[in-house]
C-alpha cells in the first residue's frame, strides 16, 4: 500500500549532483548542435559554463543568443550582463563595459546592470568612473523595479550599490591625498 512507498530525492550526494550537472551540460551541447534554431539553449549553455566559472566557454554561447535577436529586453539585458561579467573575468574590461552599456540600453531601469558595470570599472582600477554609474543606479526609484525573476533584492534596496559607492569614494579620496603628498608642488619645483 501507500504506507510502503519510498520517496527518494535525486540527486542524493555531491557525486550525484556533479554527474547530473555533467549530463545537463552534455544535453545542452547536443540540443544546441541538433537544434540551432532553438537559441534559448545557447543562452542556457552559456549560463551553465558561467556557473562553472568557465567564462571563456560561456562567451560564444551568450553571443550566439544575442545575435539571434530573440528574447525581450529583460532577457537580453540579463544575457548582456552575464556576457559582460564573463568578459570582465577574463580581462576584457573594455568589451565588458560595452556589454553593460548595451544592457542599459535594453533595460535602463534595471539597477543590477549599474552595479555590475561599476564592479567591472572597480576591477579595472577606475573607481572614479564607477561613482556616477553607482549614483545613476541609486537614483532609479524602487517603483520602477521590473517584475523580473532575476531582480537582486540587495541591489534594489540600495545596499550593494551604497557599499560599492562608499568604497569608490574612499579609494578616490585616498588617491587624491597620495597625490598631494606631505609637501606642496612648489617644494617639488625647488621654489
């Protein structure tokens, strides 16, 4: 009877989860190869590589999805964010910044884009350029928050943006102080 039924949840252990993830990757690769017209799977394949921190492998799949011209502004902006994050992780800062700018053009009210662009600028040693990006993100009112499953609460409540802004302002101010140094410019010129 029903009382004798056994309910199992799969995968059970870490090895099972890793095996399942490998199966998912292989299925996505097969799907993209056999059904290239279903470009959403190219995006999913890029996401799988991104989740595995295989950023170079993720990039062409995100590009394939974006080149197809499919998807709405929120999906396209999210794909551009992941493409930018992937490029930033492999040292392609300028390309990453361009991806974030395209994402902003797709969905200018998504605060997440401003956060990720600022992080890329900070990683590229440009906190001065990150400040206005963060300020713009913080200026978007919560009432503009799109109904999107990938909204990040800590971005929308402003805490991530504020933490990054505080870091940038502190870094820029420390840099300015180091430029002024202990003496004036007249002392450097010997006057």
